[in-house]
């Protein structure tokens, strides 16, 4: 696949330069199966698995037999903590468990690479020169996304879900963006497949994209070396 070039914008929404995408990463191929596996593993890891109930052997009390075995005309009972009784144990109830799934590093790398290519194919990947906030005001941060044509204040359209990938997160970023519900920020080199796929638009700084590509290339190179 030939090398693609994307424009680089400043925070005023003006094109200031171009960025040549690394064809080793951005080859246009999307491996849907690996994305599915990586997303499932990420979501499974978010489950606490803390739900628990007590069996008849774990409920306190019930050591004495309620009545004698024969002669009363009642059904035979060995404990008041039988699941059939009030305050008794629970049959087949949930118990603490680990929902996490093991995914090979090779699959994780392929999934992230495929997710980035998917966003590129959808024209949902936008590169900015930098993302420096001079103030902590939310309206100033929102104006930047309007300049990038990701939000129109006049039409009242809902802001696209945006993942902002930065090379460095500063205090102003957190303060200015914390009230924009549709914008999430993270370090570009630490992002994952779920984050990329769960947002409609990806905005990444030039340096952040370079760090992310370097991370993927190093991971792939290490795997080939071991093989």
C-alpha cells in the first residue's frame, strides 16, 4: 500500500503542515476478529465478579434438627438453613469469580493497529499540531473543537464522541475538558483498542501519533525477534 499523507491542523482549525503516515502501521487492513477479541477482553476485565451468595453450609445456625425424623407427620428436615426455608442458603447462587480473558500480545497489537486503520478508513482520524490550552475554561476548549469542525454551536448538534490522544497531559487539559462529557483524554502511547473503537472521532497530536506508532512497531519487532 502506498504511503498516505494527512493534513495537520492547529487549534484554530487551519492546515499548517502534512503528516506522512507510517505504511507499516497504516496499511488499510482491518482485522475484525482481533478487534472483537480485544474489546471483549477489555470489557470482561471491567467486571468486578464480586456477587456472592451463601450456600446452606455457609449460613450461620441450623445445626439442630428442627424436629425428630419420624412420628410428627411432617416432612423430614435436617436443618433450618435448608434452601427451602426462610433464612436458608441459596441454590446455585453466584460466587466471586474472575471474568478476565487472556489475549495474546500479538492479538492485542493487531487489534489496535486494525482499530486505527478502521478510523482512518472512516476519515475519523484528525491530527493536530499541538493541544495547548492557555486557560482552564471549558468554553475555550469547546471552541477548539468547533474550529476543527467537530462541533457546531449554532446548530445545537450534539458533540461527537471524541478521544483526544496527547503526548503529554497537563493540568489545564483536565480542568478544561472535565465538563465536556463527550470528550475523553488519554496518552497516545497508552491507548487501547476499546478506547479507539468506542469514540466516533480520534484527535491526536503529531508527537502523540509518532509515539503510538513507535510503540506498535517496537512490539511487532520484539515479537518477530523472539520468533
